[in-house]
C-alpha cells in the first residue's frame, strides 16, 4: 500500500528506467542508436570527402567542387561566428570583472556594527512619533497628524545626533 502512495506522489515517471518494460527499452535504445548513426555518418562522410580533396590516398566518397566550396564557406562562417562569440565573451568578462571590483568587492557599504544601533534608534523614534510597533502593525486605519510628518532629512539628522551616520566616514 505504501509503494502505491509514494508512486502517486511522484511528479513524473519514466517506464524506460522502471523494472520490466523490456520491449520499450529495446525499441527506444534502437531508435536512439539509429539517431546517433544518422548524426555521425554524414559528418564522417563530409570530413572524409573534404580530406580526400587534399590527400589522394583517402577514399573519395564524393568530390563535387561545389560541395568542397560549400564546406569551405561554412567553415569560414563558423570561424567568423567563433571569433565574434569569443570577442563578446572576453568583453563581457572584462566588464563584469571591473563591475565586481567596483561594486561587489566594496561590501559591506555600511558599518555592520552601527546598523543594529541605527535600527534601534529608528525603532525608538517611530515608537515616540507614531505609537508602539504592535499598534502600528495591527491598526487598519491611521491618520497622520500634520505635526507627525517627517522632514526630508529627519532620519539623517537622527543618525547624526547619535553619531551613527556612515555616509560621512
């Protein structure tokens, strides 16, 4: 009973890798091998034919001048694509390394010791200004009085009063 429950919980199944199903395994293996043969045979024939155009000792499976021209043309295109991709990869590597040196290596960009103190001071400030944290988190509607609005740099000034401003260091 437990095996059936575990099989139902599995998100995928593949009969090829399960016990049994020998007909399926043989058929899929043969199809896979046939597919690989269909990939390698043309490649081998093409390479041997191209090589045979330069070495008369190699068997000539075909020797059409148009085919040799096509192979050379595709080779030039692939070489050009390889050069472009290589330049792009090297360029992006250089850009990322410079960015990492400028940004990531500067971590932390704040004083981690003062961070906890800043959080505590800000918590006290908000408690004094707007009520305790539990009240602020559970109230549905709250109308801020005009005198409770924050000035643009009020938190910055709070940090400066308590000597917790890391921007000036």
